[in-house]
C-alpha cells in the first residue's frame, strides 16, 4: 500500500488528558466551564494539542485552569470514547477520543488556598464527595472519574475503559460501587487517655488485622453507592462492655472472629446527633486480631450483606475520609499490631474482596 493510502487508512481520534486531584480528606476537585451548554462540570484537564504529549497537556491545563504546577505520579485510567456515544453533544463531529487520566495528587490546605481560576473559561471550582461529583459530571465523565479515583485508592492497575465501562476485570471497589466515606474532621484528635467516667461510650470501631498486616473494611450498600467503615458499631444496652459490642458487630457485619482487642483511644462526639442528640459521648477506636472469617451472611440490622474488603491501614484511612488524623490513627493501629502480635508492616497492594466462602486464618 502506498504511504499516503496507508496514512489515510489509519484510525484518527482526538486525545484528551485530565487529572484526579483531591484535598486531604479525599474530596475530588472539579471545575465548572463557562462554555458547556448543559452546565456540567469536568475534571481539570483539556485537549491534547497537535504534537503534544498527554502528560504535558495535563500539567499545562492544570496550571492554566487552577494556577498550580503539580507533578503527575501515575496514569490511573485510559478511556476510549466512541464517535456515537449518547453523551456527545449533538452536532459535534467527533472521530472518537482517547483520554488519559493522571494522578494529580493530594493538595495541602495552602495549595487549595492558592487556586486561581481563569474566570473567562471557568466560573468556579469545588472539592466534592464522589457521590456528589458524579451528579455534576456528564454520565460518562462520572464513570471515568470513579474508575480513575478507585484505581488510586485501591492501588490497582491502570483502569482501561470503553464508553465508561471496564474492558478488563472489574476491581473490587468498582464492583461494589464503593465511595470515600467523607466525614468532617471531628474525628480529630484521638485521645489516648482512658475515657472519662462522665462520657458514655456510644460507639466501638476497630482496625481488625489479618496475619499479613491488612485490615478488614466493610462497605454498606445504598442507593447512592456503598460507604466503607471499620467493623464495629453502636454500643447497645445489652453489651456489657464496648469490646462486647465489637465482637458482636464484627460477627454480624463481616462474620469475623476476633481476639485480644486493645483500645487505641477515643474521639469526642460533641453533640451525639446521630444517637438522637444525646450530648457529648466517646467513640472508641480499637485494634484486634482476626482469627477466622466465616462465609458471607446477611447483616441482621440492615437485612443485606455487606461487602467485605481487605486493605492496608493507609488505604483504609483514605477510604474513611478522615484526612491526616485518620492516617495517624492508621499508623498507630499498624504499630500496635506489629508490637503486640508481631504482624508485618504492609507494603502497597491492591484492595481485594474477601471470598464469599470466608477465610481460615488460624
């Protein structure tokens, strides 16, 4: 085939580049373009210009759009967008697009304050919980954002997508539609002294370690996605101690058998609003060793099974959305597990789902 015919026969497509950028509690940065007729928001990024590399595009666009020069640490997702996708604006003659989504990192409070927008192009920006972010994005853009962010959280390989859908094995966080459980920083600080007698203990949650140093995370499914949490729950009047609460809740939610729970500290809930406005109370944080994981079962309190995941302590802190206080608590839990039970310090690994049949650990 002559060279000009060969060149004409090659597939032509647009290229785009965007970034997942979060604040310290895991909310995702979106920007609101002035030029989108449907009012939808986008991730920071833009179109790859002729002769430009996608990673160069991404850094250039971040600088132009939010005024920050950020390093890119990984390719989180590669997405192929077909020429006839329903999210394509009517009248747009698009030959298809391949978009690269990079990891733009976590911004410090000073970097967040330094954001500056070109207001002729972007009217505003916001850090949003992923469940709120998908409401502001076009459907396919929401699917891309979630897959890329979950690839970062779950330490999985680059997500390969076609028209918003995974083309390879679907990772656990995507399979269960898990979102970061963003919470305000009332979880700070963790008090290491005993709980004062005047404060009732209303909650007992634990970092539950398996022998390889990972911890169990449970995710409660809901209409807007599954929210992760540590095993444990509300202290009931029938529980003699918060440790009894932990044993009961861990068995009901995740079918865990625990041993040797140790108190790490407690956080102050000033209002007790979630408990009907009971006033100040303590929420206990513990570490415990898992000796057995039974077959998946229905949680009696909710009437449905929870997703059961294995993650490193650092990944768990990120999923919980507790920011730097959560990261410090995760490190304290890991140090306690190493010193008390001789468990190894975990290296980064992919978040996995516990098999439905359970795991024998002892």
